[in-house]
């Protein structure tokens, strides 16, 4: 089925030069998309071996092995060099490290420059969405967020993928033109809250669906978990001012469907392992980065409580991750809740 993007709302053309900050799998894949669409791309990495492998082999051997990268990607260890000529910046740091990276990046961001957050999560402690962290730390930047159902390897291998870019309409339009290509279709939105919230919360509900699958509770139970989790997301979204149509689109429901049904998802895989009875400490001791939803779950619950919104499934996930409850206890607690109209 072909994918269709929204029409551009501005006569301005694409940005000519992009800086991508963070050369993990996702940052590298986005750099490849931008370069393949015609932009000159500077890709900043903190790891010397990553810069060397991209420069010499046109491949990020450490984080995205096997994906050949366009020649128009310039890898660098120098943040000044990466950003000095950029028209817009894409930032891929994980949500829990976003504030620190923004503080490092802030001196290099020109007033009014689009700064696109390409991470999913909610900050522990503050309960802020990634776009709210951006506005707090770098208020002179033009805020934007990119999210949607996308695995880095699919994007790097030019498999059809659609995402949402939220920003001021003219900025979202130019970013869509900059990144858009037949295999990568950005849909423009003005709803920064909805796009940021959908990308964060779906990781928590993907862990819940993984727990159900790992515990052997069946496909019907997983479908119920996904749909009732999505209902929780809609309730919180309404309280925060997100648009329901945003959450029912790519960056909400679409991303949840992908992340909650695929073992390629770190969040689903973590839940699956926990559902089989493995402790969080053991599940995270294999040298892999911990799934973003593990940090997001308690932050999501805390943010919801600030607004008087009840999230039973997210609360159960947070309690399991904290060690206050096992998966069986979480299931029993959810099944014992009073029946109510849908």
C-alpha cells in the first residue's frame, strides 16, 4: 500500500544542511535519510571508532552494521564543526540524557534555528515531555519533534516508513520536504504535545504487552492490554491538551502497534523477559541499553497523577519494574478492578 504525505504548507524549500547530534542506530539512520534526500549532513558522534568507521567504510560498524551510508554524511567528533553551517539540528539523545545534551548544544544553536527532538520518553524527576525539556533549556530554538512507528534498521535499509514531524506549520513543512523521500514519509503536525506524549507512553504499554506475551496469557489478553493501554493514553492526552487525532495516528496508535507486537522492540522484549519471570536486574545485565520505557513508566504515572488521571496498566508496569509487584500480581490486580462502562 503506498504511503501519502501531507501537502507542504509553505513555499519555502527544504533545508540544505542538517546537523544530526548522536550517531547511534537512530541518528545514523536519520542522517542517511537526510543525505539520501539531498541534504548535506554533519553527523556528530562521541565515539572515535564510529567517526572512523563512517569516514573510512561508509558504515557505522558499532551501532548500525551492514547499512551503507551516503557520501554526503560527514562524521565528526567536533560539535562546533557539526553545527556551524547547519540550517536545522536533529537531536537523537535518549530522553533521560536529553537535558545534559541540550545544555552542551545550546551555545551552538542560533536563535530561531529548528531543533528537532528525535527521542521518546519522559524525564524522571521533572515529568517533562521531551519538547518541554527543549523549551525549558533552549527557549530560543524553534521547537520540533519527530516520532512514529520506525525501527532504525528498516529506515536505513530503505523500507517504507511513515513518521510525524510536529512544529510550527512552516517549519514542519520544510522539515518534511528535507527528509521526505519515497520510502520515508513525514506527516506534518502542529501538535508537539501529542507527538511527544504518544512516542513516550507507547513504550510503557509495549512493556505491558510483552509481559502478557511472556507470561503466556494469550493473544486476546495482549489485544485487551493494548487497547485499554491506548485508552489510558487518550485520557492523559486530553488532560495535557494533546489532540486525539494525533494520538490515533502514527505517533500514538501506529507506534504502539509496532512496538507492542514485535520482538525487535527493546520495550516489548523487556516485558517478555519479565513476563517469563526474569528480574529487571537480570534482564538489564546483558550489556544492552535498557529499554526507554523502563524509565518512562514511573515518570508517566507521576505526570498523570499531577493531572488526576488514573493509569492502571502503566501503574502496574511501574510497580513491576520497581520490584514492588511481580507480573502475576500485576495481572491479578488489573483483573480484580471493578467492571465499568468502556
